[in-house]
C-alpha cells in the first residue's frame, strides 16, 4: 500500500537522503520516494504505519503529516484507474541508459580510426568514472548520506562517502591517461565489490532506496541501476586484468 505525506523541514539533497534513511529503517516500510520541490513523500508499506510512528523516526527538524486526498483521487481509486500511471522500469532507468549510450559512442569515436578493444574499454571506464563523479559533485553534501545507506564502508567510515567522488575522478583520469592501469583496475574491483556487497544485503532486506551512483541529481532505483553500473565495470576490470597480468 502507498501513502502520500507532506514533509516540512527539508532544504537540500542531504535532508532528502536523511529522511529516506530514517523512514526506510521502519520494518513495515519497503520504499520511500521524496519530492523535495513539492515537499512530499510517497511511502510504500507492507502494513499501515501511523503518522505518529513516522514522526518519531525522524529528527525534530522534520515534520510529517498525512496529505489530504482530493476528491478526484478518490474517484480514480473507486473506478480502478490512477491519475498518473506508474513509471515502468525502463522509464526509471532511461537516464542511465542514455548516459551509457553517450559514453559508449564517445569511446567508439575516440578509437574508430585505429580500433582496439582494449583501448576502447579503458576509454569507456575512464569516461564512465568522470561522468558519474560529475553527478556526485553536483551535491557533495547530499551524496554521502545517500551512499552510506547501502555501502558498508561508508556506513563505518563516513569520510569515505565524502572522498568517493574524488576517488572516481582520479580513477577516471588514470584510465584516460593510461596511468598505472593495473592499480586502477584493482581499486575498481575492490571499491565496486564493497558496494555490491552492500547492495546485495539491502536487497535481501527487501528495502528499495534510491541509487547514489548518479549522486542526488537523478532519481534511479538502486536495485537495477547499481547492479548495471557495477556489473559493467567489474566485468571490464576482470577482462583487462586478465590481459595485463
């Protein structure tokens, strides 16, 4: 069941990430989607959770109240039609697919004259890191809060979440400049491996939260987005290490 609430006290992406974190910790809640501009939260629950319980889960600076349902919305429920159709998985992941398309195209254009799969893959990985670190840089305050919701190392060492975008930028430059590629590939396996462990645990707990791979600029479902991102980079890193070692 889904319920929409009015949330006050949020001022930035960091606030959104914090509220999502606190509400997602409630056992009956499986998904939290927050619209900062509207000041609303759509919460999916396995069983009803009272507003009082929701409020207690949040810091004092945030206030949550149930949104008054308009008559048109009630009519849509009675007739069995929703006013706005729920987005399909493809629509949710469309920004990610577009990013991958542009990165792939750029990698091909950089290498089409003297084609080399190895060179293409290094350019792809470099551009991948640079592009995704850019999105994270747009909200350096909000990203660590989103990232620590599922990354084990960021949970234990908060500072890791703050420097992660810079680690991605450094890795991207290493791949593009062909500098210490062996080290960059091993770091890629370790860093993304840690994140994948956290994602797997979150999935086993049946929690659905926003992916932080693109910072807080894009709202991507963590399950699919993070696995697609990690799978591509981990597979490429393994293939490259197999050729180098």
